[in-house]
């Protein structure tokens, strides 16, 4: 395959990530033209916060999907963590670092539970995570009695709610996470093993890769990161709300699939996921800016996911057809060669 | 030091069939040894024992005189054995260098991968083998041939001393085969033990030094390639004492008119198939695994689409879009894998038998009549002597022979009115007694005027049951034999002819 | 003596034995804990009253699960059904039966899209269900607004709360009838049989001349219809088509089915089991609320019940495998 050939245009289209970046830029331009407030300072901050929230979950989700699993409990785990961190600080008067660590630990525990269900009880991964999601959801309501828990610790609220220059703190944390995890995925042995685990499990087994260890890591990591997202949201909003992060898992999955991480596992990059998050955030925000309801957003996310999966379907079908054609041509050529001899 | 691999009294039994019996032979390093035999001779079982996939067997595997027992495939890899199968063990989304060094990525600080090292060492391998690919190429984008070479490089990196190839040349072009052979010879010249499993005579004579012949799970002989001929090899692979198995089978003496004709039929898997079938005829499709027999049957049954060519059934052109079209015309298929494709394992005999004829056992258009479908099932149990206490027994719990009878009962019930019965490996995994019953039934069907297409890898079955035999190889027909002239040897010769 | 033993043994090994036992146990335990309130006829009526919506959802989900898939869009599709009903009757002034038809069409449409995504585009059914859930939820919110659409039609109002005589609500009769109807459909009709075949072995389905796609469409569209009916029923009961509707009833269908032995992966199970599963969950939840347990614990319990149901499923499969291997060894 000759990569250097072809115009700039072709190269952009062929490389998924650059295609996404191009789409992103186009989106920004279009919406800015549509509504001049789109790229205003405050709206950018809003977008950053939104991107930050889903982005952190997307980091965990991306690794999980690459390793061949999926987690539908992310939103609920985050919600629980947000509520817990406020509860720990307000009702139990814990110092905020302790509350923070504890809440993240709870998230990690949820991930652990999901992993155990999948590996030891052979639950299908979505049922396992759905069950965990339900438990978290219930716990949230039980703990808070459906009321929000306001936070009084000013410093804590600064973590999620301040800005550094033109960037919001949440966004900075998100980008940092993307960079760190992206680095890990691309450059370390462990990262490679994650790809192998999802790409060809039997080959990975032959290569001596411990897929149980990787699966546990991926789930626990996703749980912890979801918890972090929920905590940061609580920090920014100043309350631990039982309604906060619900639906985030769908958004994170959509962003990640848009960014080129296939559901079948073993492929995709952190960079792609990041661009996917950006595109999705810009798109959702734009819908609101041009006057559509938040409800439209929910619908749009669902439709976008469907579209992304359909595109993926056509792409893999094309590959299959090509391979079949190739095999047939080879067989045909051999027969012709024999007849000619 | 000279290396050698030795098998001592290897035996392996699967439920219902003995795959290997008392196999003993030795292979020396610095030689390319071919492993030949028909389907079912035991070649792949032996390879699986060697690669560690099968870990409970009788006998010993010795490498350089030391006994080894592999509990997992990883153990085999650690013992310097690499088996290169037709299914790729690569991660197609990753690139060449990552795949080659999958098990042992060159590391650096903090668990990071040393990319420079990785690239350099991969390039060294590529140069050594003289192949035109780059370390950074994504494996999924390479042609099958090059993917295979990546696998060879992988085993080379492992520094395997024993490398086995299982039918490597099927998807390769001639030039690619040349490159492959050059690589294989290189491996041999370095003193490694190379095992080459193949059906292709010309390749055997082109590249191998010795040939090991297996038959029916036993070791027959090991000869030097230079000192033997094709005919001799084939003779060693066949020649069985069939005893009374086929005695007393009443064949059909009067064949009816031609009612099925294929003219240059091509599908995704087979090319240019032409054949005719008469009423009451038993037509055999012979050939080795992957020759295209099942695919031909599927085309007739409507399971795979016909791309070009014509199929004429009962005088009219017939282009089935789905199995339903074929079934409506009286064509039936008993698939090769009866558990995966034939039976609904968690359902009862009764429900399995009535599955294709729900419309005919229904009352008031929408309901399934318990009475009617039971009647059909009872008759099937009786006619085919299916051993079961009741028709409600779950088919998963039946033995292989009885399962096959359920499928036959399904297609041969009164409600179906089958005119063309296609049987794909009907006696696979069945004990001797049940096999005899199946043979009797096939003859009975033929006498009733039903056209039977019999696909079988057992040469004796094909020769003794069929009126005509069509031999396939590589997706097209290599020859046709009439009953009188067919022998195991000439069928096998055609099956291996290019 | 021998005959007695065999009857006893047949009862023990009957597949519904555990479920009936659990049901009776829960009933008795909670009865004791609540000091007899459990057995009060008014309470019994409460338990039975809850069943209609769950019953409809369970039956719809059962068909889909038997074909080997799962429908996770139920809650939102149901809400849309209710909203559609509200729009047609309240906003457009159409007669009540047209409104109901409209809601049904909405449900069928969603089911068809789900089937399309799964069959044509080879998506995993849980992902398509979740994506459709968002789409349906968004639609519901958009058309219902935050307060919902009030249902003022008198006929609709009576549907939600009608009773026969003084004691038995119409809804109970309807829900039992629904279970019976679906039970009959699954066990005696051709389409029921075809669904079992599809769930049992998809490849074989095609090779015996059936059309897996058509069967799948039937199952999904039926589930969409059931969801819509359930949603409309709920709206009638609360006299309001809200944007949340029955969204919280998302997984109840799945739980009942799994508890009832409709194993995940399809191909087996029956409505009796699903009915028993549903009764167990209902009695359990009712008992919890009677004992004054925080209602929100019920939501958490929902997750635990799901895990329990899957555990039972897993253990069932394991036991079946063991039994089978033992049988085959014995026969040799």
C-alpha cells in the first residue's frame, strides 16, 4: 500500500483521525456562521466543561472498548460518586482529599464488580454493567432521598469550577488524562497488550497475554474515571445531585465510536476518541445555541451512534468483500495458469 | 547438534472415533518432511498434539530425546514449536512489527515499548527473508500471502526449531508460493525441522525431502521423496479392507431421467461446475477438504447465491434465492456440521423433525397441530430406528448416529416429499453399526427414485455407494468417474490433481 | 410406594418448582414481618394491580429474548406511545380509539427500526436498543413537554381504573389474559415455534427454509407494540401522558423473563415461568414497601434482582450441562 501517493484530499479522507478533525473544523465554522455566539468565550467554556465531563468517561470507555468490552454503568457510577463525595464532605465532615479518594475508590469497586461478573460468572458485559448501573442508581436515591446535597467547601468547588486562562479546569484535567492514557496505549507494552486482547483474543492467549488481568484493569479504570467525572461535575455545580451524569455512557460510547474505536475491539486511538468527544460536544452544544431543546440532544446522540455504527458496518463489509474477491481471483488465476501450461 | 522430533505410540480417541492409533516415527532436523494422508488420516490431530492444543493423549512426544508434554499451546511455543495454520493468529488491526514481536516486545523504561529497537529488528527479519513489506504496514491490509509470511517471521523470531505448515499454499499465487518455498528452504538449511502438511503432489515433489504417509490414524511409511513416485504415494494412502460393510447392499439398477443439471455454475467459492443427476442415481462428490464439495451443495440448495451459469431442475431453469425455494421444489440438504447447522439442539426430536414443514402440520392456518407433528415424528423414529424413549427427548442428548437419523427423518418424512437429497458427510462421527444403517437407507432412497448427492471424505463410501463420482479440487471439477472404473487410487489421484 | 416416590420426584425436578417455592416463601416471610398486612385483601389487590403494565412488557420482551436478542428501548418507546396517544386525543381531538391506534403504530415503528438495525446492519441488539432509547426519550420529551399532556377523554380514563364488581380490577384480568394469550402463541402457533427455532440455532433456521429476518422483525415489532400499549395504559392510569412515563420500567421485562427461566441466548423458556418471575418481583417489592423500606431501595433492589436472575440463569445452564453429561455417560 503506497501511502505517499494521492492528493492531500485523499490522504485526509483515508486517515480516519484527520477526517474527523476536518469534520470538526467544518462544524465549528458552520455553526459560527449560523449563530455568532457560538464561539464566544462563555460558550466555549460551556463546551469545554461538557467535553470535559464526557471526555473523562470516554477515556475509560475507549480503553474498555478497545479491550473488547463495554460499560453501560458509567453515568450511574459517576452520579453515585458525585453524591458520595458531597455526602462525605457535608455529612461526615471528611476533608475533601479523603472524600475524593473514597468516592473514586467506590467507582473502582463498581468496575471491579462488573469485571467479576463478566469473567467469573460469564455474564454478557452489558447485562453485568446494567445490573451494576441499577444498583448504583438505587443507592443514589436511597442515600439522598432524591434531594441534592449542596457542597460548602469552596476550595473543592474551585477544582471543578475554575478557569486557567481561556480553559476551564475540567478541560485541562481531561486533556491531561487523554494525553497520559494515550501515551500509555500507544507506547507501552501494556497498551499493546490491550489492543491484542481485544483484537484477537486467541492469538493474545497464545502470546501469553493475561486477558483476565487486562479486563479487570479496563473495568476498574473505567469505573474510577467515571467516578472522577461525577466528582468534578459535583464540584463544578456545587451540589451532589442524583440526576447528574445519567446518560453519559451513551454519549461516551457515541463519541468513542465516532472517533474510530470499533465495537469489535482491538482498534482505535485515544486521539480519535478525543476528536470524537470534541465533535459530539460541539454538535450538542450547537443544537442548544441555535435554539433546540436539550431533549433534541438526547435524540441526536442516539441518531449519531446509529449512524456511526452503520458507517462501521459498511466499512467492514467492504473489507470482507475485497478479501473474498481476492481469494477467488487467486484461485481463478491458478487454474488459468495451469491450463495455459 | 542434530535435532530430531520423535513420536512414540501416539494415540488419541474422540467420542466415537479413534483419530490416532499407535503412531510412531521420527523426523530429523535439516529436512522438510511432508505429512500426507486423506481427510481423517489423523494429520491435523497430530499437529494439534504437537502444538499443545490437545493435551490428553497416549504416547510420548520427544524432542532431541527428551520427553515433552504440553498442557497449553504456550508450552509448545516455549519448547520451540510453531505451527502455522490456515487461520491467522495475527491481530489484523496492528502492524507487522507489533505482530511479530507480540509475545516479546522490546521494552524500555516504565514499560514503554522501544520503538526503534522494534523497527530495527523487524526490518532485519524482513531483509533476511527478502520480502517486500514494511514494519509499519497494518497487517489487515496485507494480502493473505504476506500475512502468512508475517506468521513465518513470527515463528522465526521465536527461534522455533520445529515449524509445521498446515496447507499453506491454498490462498497463494504462484509467485508468492515461490517466495514461500524459498523461506521454507532457508529454514531447513538452518537445521530446523520443517513439517509440511499438504495435498498437492507437485509441491510435495518440489520441496520436500521426506514424506510420511498416514492412513486411518496410523503411520504407514516414511520414504525419501526422491525415491518415490506419485502413484506409489497414493497407493500407500489408500487400500483398505472393507470387509462386509458394503456387502448385501441392494443397489439401484435402473436409473431414471436426468432431472438436475448444472451448467458452468460459479459461486463465490466454486467455478465452472457442470454435472447431471438422474432419478434414482447416487452421485458422489469426492475431494479433499476445501475442494468445494459443500459449496456446490449449498449452491444447489440455495444457501449460497449462484453468480454465473445455469441450474436446470426438472427441465426448468432454477435460481433459488434462499433454501426455502429449494425446499419447496423437493430439494433437501443434510449439512456437514449437524450440530451447528442442522439440529436445533435444545429442542426435541419432534420439533426438529417438523421444522421445515410447519405449514403442513398446522391447523386453522396458524397453530401447530401436536397430533400431526407427533405422527410425523413417531414415523421417523420408527422408520429410522432412532433410539429414544420418546419423541420429546432433546436432541442434544442423542448420540451422533441418532442425531443424523433425526435429520434424515426430517427431510424424508411424507410431508416433505424430497426428490433430491444432498448428504454432506452423513457418517462423520458415527459408529459402525449406525453407518451400515445409513448406507442401507441411501440405497433404499435411490431405489425409490430419489436422486442422492453424497459428499464424503471416505473413499470407500464413495466408491461403493455411488453410481457416478465427480471429483473436485480447488473449487473446480478435476474429473468424473463411473462406478465400474472407480478405485480409491484414481479418485484420490484426481482429488489431488491440480 | 414407588409411584408415590416418582410423583414427588417429578414435582421436585419440575422446572417451575423452585420458582413457586420462592414465591410462596417470600409471601409467607413478608406476611410474618408485616404482621399479616400482606395477606389483607386490599393489599392483594394492590399487588395484582401492578401487574398489567409489567405483564405486557414482559410478554413483549419474552418474544424478543426467545429469539436470542434483547430490547432495551422498552421504557422510552412506551413513553412515546403514551405521548402519541395524548397528542392524538387531546391536541388533535381525535377519538380515543384512533389515539390508541396511533400509539400502537408508533410502537410498531420503533420495533421495526430496531429489527432493521439488528438484522440489516448487524448491530448488537443491546446497543441498538440503547440508541433507540435515547431517540425515543428525546421524542417523548419534545412532544410532551415538561408537564405532559393531560388525558381528559372519559373512555381513556375508565380504561385505567375500571373494575369488575367491587374487588377485582379489570387490569388484573387483562394481565392474566395477556400471559395466557402469549403463552398460547409461543407454545402452539407457527410463529411461536419459529421464534424458538430462531433463538435455538440461527443458521439452522435458514437451512430448514424459514426466514430468520422476518421472524426477527415480528419479535421486535411485537415488543415495540407491547411497550407502546404498556405506556398508553400507564398514561391512562395517571390521566397524563408524561415525558417520563414508564421509562423507569426499563428492565422489569428482562428481569421477569430471566427469573422465569427464559434463558439469555434464546431458544427456550415459557410464559408460565415469566409469570412466576413477575409475581415474585411484585410480591417482593410490595413486601418491601409494606415493611416501610425506603422506596428507593426498590430501585437498588432492581439491580440486585437482575444479578440474581442472571445468576440463576447461569447456574441453570451449568446444571443442565452436568445433567446432560451424566446422562450421556450413563448411556455408554
